[in-house]
C-alpha cells in the first residue's frame, strides 16, 4: 500500500483534488471528518472538550455545536492549540486503525487529506506528501463564499494556516490550482500516471 498525505491551506481546492483521486482509484480519508467523530457525546474527546470549553459550545441537546466552537477557538490561538491537543490524537488513533483495515483489504493507494499535516506532526503516517496551493485571489474567493463559516472564523482560519512557502518546501509534490477544474484534473491525472511509487503499488 502507498499512502499519500494531501495538505494545503484553506480554500486551495483540497475537496476537488480528493474527488479526482477517488475517481482514479484511491481510498480517501478526510481528517476533518474523522476529527468531527471525536465530537460525538460519549467519546473521550467529547468529555475533554466540554470540560475545557464549557457547555456553551454545545446545543440544547448536548451535542457540540461546531460553529460555536469554531468561533471560539479560531479567534484565539491559545484555545485553538488546546482543542488541537485534544482532537488530533483522537483522530490519529482512528486513522491508524483505518490504515490497518485498508491494508488488510488489499487497498493499493490511500490518501489522507490533512489541512494541517505538518503542524500535527503526521508525516510519519504517509509515504509521500502532496500539497495543493492556489493564488491569494482564488483562496479569497473560495473562503469568503463558504456560507457555513462566520467572518471571524474565515479570517482566523486563513491566518492560522502554515504558510505556502513552508508547505511547498516540505512537500514531495506541488499541485497548483488555477481555479480551472479541467487543468486541475489533468495535473493530478498526469501525476498519478507518471508517479513510480503509485505505479509500483497499483501493479503489485
């Protein structure tokens, strides 16, 4: 099995890239969705989050309100780090179990989509790191059209991301998103078809 870590800042187009990679045959694990599993009542992380941030981050049924939690932590770097300290280990445990399962199933290519892969220190989970980057104009347009994020959270999330330069320096491959889906699809397909590690994994 060959494991790719896909990273990139908010608004760079990671969702579109994962769609293409799925079409090409990869199993995709989205770390944000995995992290949200830890918010469920009854999990260890749920207890830690409500102890740390109080019941004001839950709705009337006791479920963690991600919008409330996001507004709180993304405007405060210290609180954001406290949340990440709780959520990242829980998400990693789940992902490690999923990797074992996929290997047992005979899966050839796995993509772990992790916006903050380097910050979380998850490089050891993957065999190669791909980063997707876009121009500030494209990022700005994408971020500010997301209706599920408040203005505070939109701005704070951009500021909280590792810089493009840092990601590009540490990644094995760079995917440039020009906002043209056809170009993005072609770029990923060529990388998939010409990458020796992918070809080796899929042919064995």
